[in-house]
C-alpha cells in the first residue's frame, strides 16, 4: 500500500510488449533520455511508440533509433522530428558492457518500457536480449496458454 503512495508520479508512457515474445531478455538497465521540450509535452499526453525501435552503441554513445514521439500541436514553430535519433544516458562502465554485449556477443539492445519515474523524469528500460527462434516462440506461447488453463482450473475447483 505504501509503495503506491511513494510512486504517485510513476506513469508508463510506452511499452514494447512484443519484445518479451521475440527476444530472451538476459538483463535490463534503466537509462535516461535527452528530449526536447515539445517531446516531453507530447509524452505527457501519452503519444509515443517504441515497438519498432532499438538501441545502438556508436562512437562511445548510446542512441535510441526509430522511436516515435508524436508532434506536439501547440509547438508548431519549435516542434521536433517524430523519428529522430535520441541520445540515451548511462555510465561509461554500463556503456562498455552494452557495447561488449552488442558487438562481441551478438546481443540486441531492445527498449522495453518508457516511463516517468517518481520524480517526473522520463526514463527508459533497455534490455540486453538474444533473438528467439520460431520453436522457442512456440514453446513460450504453449507455456503461457498452459498457465492460463491451469489458473482457470484452480479457480473453478477452489
């Protein structure tokens, strides 16, 4: 109960629900994101999509590529590009770990969720993931269906 009062400003903006189906997430990391004012206003209205985006380490910097933030109607003159590359913020140690995972180990950096934290600052959770094969996806789907069926049976009998 106290946890809800503690994080009253926490709000999910965009979630990549398909990521957990397409990828096996090994670890995740919370990073900051550099945004323009009109982008933040648009995010407060909940107009964004990170489903087709990915993160990449280039020249010692972490970038979010192909994410969509809708244009803010009131910022006509000083608006922003909808699908521009946005810089992500993390420590040098984490940057080195992410570069190592993506370049040497062949992992993918997938954005999982974008949210306002308890202080009202936009944060993003990045997952270090490995792509699943079709058979793994079928297995995940079968497990999920079985768990649903099991819950139904327990509910009926209990």
